[in-house]
C-alpha cells in the first residue's frame, strides 16, 4: 500500500508542476478562474478543487478499494493507475497519454528505431484444418544476430531455450525470441534444405527498425522513398543516405510514400522538409501555454534545396509529424499531395518522466502549417472511439466533408484547416470484399507451404528456383528475378488442390494474388523482407497513379519557383 501511495504522489506531483507551468499565461489564468467562479452558486461553500485536494481524495479512494473490494478480479495497481490517469488525460485531448514503465521503455526503443532480439522475420504454417504445424524463419536483417548466425528462409524453429515451439503461433515464438540485450537465445532449428537439426546460440542485440523501409529506382529517373516507419532519431540520416543513393542512380523525380506514417519527432520532419524548401520558407509554427512551447515560426535554413519534382502519397493513417512535412510541401507548392485526407493530428506532445520508470506524454502546443492552417480534427465531444475510427461502421463515406477556414498556398491555391491535409489529387486505395479477403487468407497458407518446397528445390522441373545462399541486401529487383510463370503456377495449383483440398476454380479466380504472393516469398528468401515490398509496389494502384502524376508535380514545382521570384521572371521576359 505504501508503494502505491508513493507512486500516486509522484504522478500527482508532476501534474501539479505541469499545472503551474501552464498558468504562466495571465490571460488564460484569469479566464479559467472566471469560468470556475461562474459555475459555483452564490453562497456555496463548495471545497476549492486543488492538486492537494485531488491527491487526498485519490489516496482515500485507493485505501477504500484496497480494504473493501470484493469482486472477482484481483487488484492490479498498475491497471488502476493507468486507467484513471488515461481517463483524466483523455478528457483534455486524445493524444495525451500515460505510459507505464514497460510501455515507456518500448516508446524509447521505438524513437531510437530499434528493438532487442535476434533480428529475423518469422511466419507459421498451418495444416488444412487450420492447426499450426510450426513457425519458420522467413528472413533475417542485415548485420543482425540471426543473419550472423546463418539462419535462412525455411529454417523450422523447433525449440527456444529448451521450450518446444512446435504447434505454437508465431506471436508466441516471437516473444520467446525477443529479450534484453546481451541475453542468449538457444535455438534448435531444422534446416530447410537438408532436414538436419542444429542448435544455434544467438546473443540478442539491438535490431534496427528503419524509418525508410525502401528506397530504390521504381522507374528510370524516378526514385521511390517508403517512409512508413515514422519519424525517429535516425530518420534524417536515413533520408540523406537514401537520397544520395538515388541521385547516384540517376534520380530526377521523386515519390515520397507517407502512407501509414503515424508521425514521431517533429525535429526530424522539419529537417526532411528543409531538404526541399529554400532558406526562409516557413515549415511550421507552434503555439502553447508552457514556456518555450510558443516559438517564432520555424523556417528552412537550406541555401541549396533539392528541386526535383515530388509526389507525396498520403492516407488516413498519415499523421502528426508526417502531416507537418506534407503540409509544408503543399503550402509552398513544392510537392503534389496525392491520396486520401490525412488523419488530422495538429497537437504537439512532450514527455514528462515520472518516478518508477513511467512517463506522462502531455500535449503542450498546437502547430500550424506555413499558410496558417490548424489541421487538428474535432474532439469536442470527447468520444475517443469516434475520434480514431471516424464513426467506425457508422461512417457515411458519401457525406460531404466539413471544411475549416480557407488559406492560400504560395501560388494562390486554396487549402483548408481542420481534418488533416486534403490531397491535391484524391485517390482511393484499391479494396476487395470481405469474402475475397477471407478466400485470400485461406490461400495464403498453401502459398507458404509450396514456397518452402519450391525454395528447397523439391519441386520437380523447377529446381532453378532453389535458394540456398545468404540474403543479398539492398537489391533492386528485376523482372527476370524469380518470375512466377505458367509452370510455377501450375505446380502450385496441383499442390494446393492435392494437399489443401482447394478447387482449381477458387485458385484461378485469385491467380494475380497467388502470383504476387509466391514471388514475394521468393524475393524474401533471396533478398530480404524489405526488398520484397518492391513486388507489392508493382500492384499498388495508388502508387502507379502517383507515378503518372509526376508531370503535374513538375509543373507545380515550376509555378512555385515563379512565385518565389516574380521580379526575376519579369526581367527575364523583357
């Protein structure tokens, strides 16, 4: 009990300090006092709400729970603290959160673009009845412990530290493989090619989780950057290295993919935006109540920005720092924004470490794009579920979007506040029915099973598809690399019908899906998980349309340059 009270005191102390810091704005303080007094009836003797009073009542409530609770659930103080603090914070806004010690450690690891483990992608294989047979290595990461230990695609994981992994889902196996840095995972594997069992001792280490999962020439002269990994401590350095490689490969135009980028460190987004914006062009500004939260606008300091035509791909999961990047490039007409409306997170959080290893992530400011847009979506009703799902299954896709105030880009195009960044060219993602999704999930099982046989060289007539060498990283795939031709498809169809009792008609209806997934498995085995995303890109309708829009992005870039120096254009025309 004393430990719980001390922990409660630590949390309340930080909240009290934060409250004092936020009261530095005299106008805000006077306004809040006026609002509180108007809510108290004349002559009322209501007790003034203060941090000390809250602390006292929470202590008392905790003591009552400890001494009298008689329900069926055992008391979990971590859960009690977390749920109560989260509820308090979410009454303010949806992005202030409380992290317990374990979550805080994960938060720090995520921001440093790493986790601790062996550094391998794994997947499980089921029998025709859906029962898990075993979990297999699918790929390792460059310079990761698993790669150094010689693990390869198709190695069956038999044991981890003396515990059998057969029949266990990959999520459970993954938890056994991960662990603190410097600890040892003793793994028994059955090799794909020979069936021999080997014991491999792997010392767990930091495994990179890059912000930029893929950077390659998607077409002659056209570079592609997949920045779906968030903005973390390594993002800008990764960006610089990727751009250097693309320029060396002849890049003249660029597609930046921010789909599913949930944001992260604002400073990293600022540095990436600066690479494309000229000195003095504003990237964002922020306004808050805490000292230091309101600063002058943040301009680019780059005297020699990249001037390549740019298309930026966004979707509903593009949020926070990635919206800062997209908004800055859009407001300065520096890039053509393509896709769906972004999430709409325009609030800035700051971490406040607490005692016992926990942390409070508190909103300290709101940010605006260069044109003055506040893109934060509405949270006035306090409904957290509706905020994150936009109504879930009750969402009306045909309902006209309510727009906020209008602003203008450098060339005079209209952009609007509220509800995220609206794309210049709306593009819906390709979707399939739930029935097709269930069918494809069912077919994915024999695809993996067949791939194990194909890659091990056991499929008669297709021995050329055997892969028995280490992964070649940082490779740009070619059409000639492991093509899924008629012979491969026919062999798979025979396997799926014979072993998994699927019908030929089912398979033929999903031939494109099968060919894509089979080639993905082959590319994964030969070149790794990150490179295998290049296979998916060849089927990505949004990305393919974005590439077709690069001439429009080029024209926008020309207009942007003219808007920056009208006097120069006028003199050159005379």
